[in-house]
C-alpha cells in the first residue's frame, strides 16, 4: 500500500504519493515547484490569523466568506483582489490543521477539489 497522502504546506491541497517520490517521500512538503518557491509568507500567516479572528468573533456555527477576511485586512481594491486566492490557500491550510471546514451550499467539501465560491466555518466536533 502506498503511504498516506500529505497536504502541501503552501497551497493546502492534497499531495498523493507518486512513484517518483519513492525515495524521498518524507521530504516532500510542497505539491509543485510553484508552491516550493512561494512557501508561506508573512502575509499568508496574517490571512490565517484573519480567518481565526473573524471566526472567533462570530457564533460557533456561523460561516464566513473568504472575501470577509480580506476586507477586514485591506480597503485597497487591487490588494483585495490579489489576496483572494491566498486567502483560499490559507483556509485550506487551516483545514489540514484541523481548525476549520470549507463548505459549499452548507456541505463540507474537499478543499483540494472545491471550485467556485466557498465558505469557512469552525470545525465541528
Ligand atoms: Zn501546493
């Protein structure tokens, strides 16, 4: 049986084991060269905190939109747009960390494959 999947440390998507990683699977941290270059920046960490803070300020059952997180961080339109994908990456990392869930239409979805608008909520027991 192949080893269990991992989560990319940068984008939070699932990394499935591949034969080419047979020898160094333990060292595999990123899903792609792009993610390896990107890593996790200070802004990425700020977005994670932004998600945590916003969720903490709401009732446990409520969901937030990624744009709410970005809007709380910047009023600048261009910056706002530039942070929309990074905030989704941050949400996926928090799913991997067991802190939050990503939903679509009220159902928990797989963060690796979810397309389109998502919402974020605290992980339910
Ligand atoms: Zn990645």
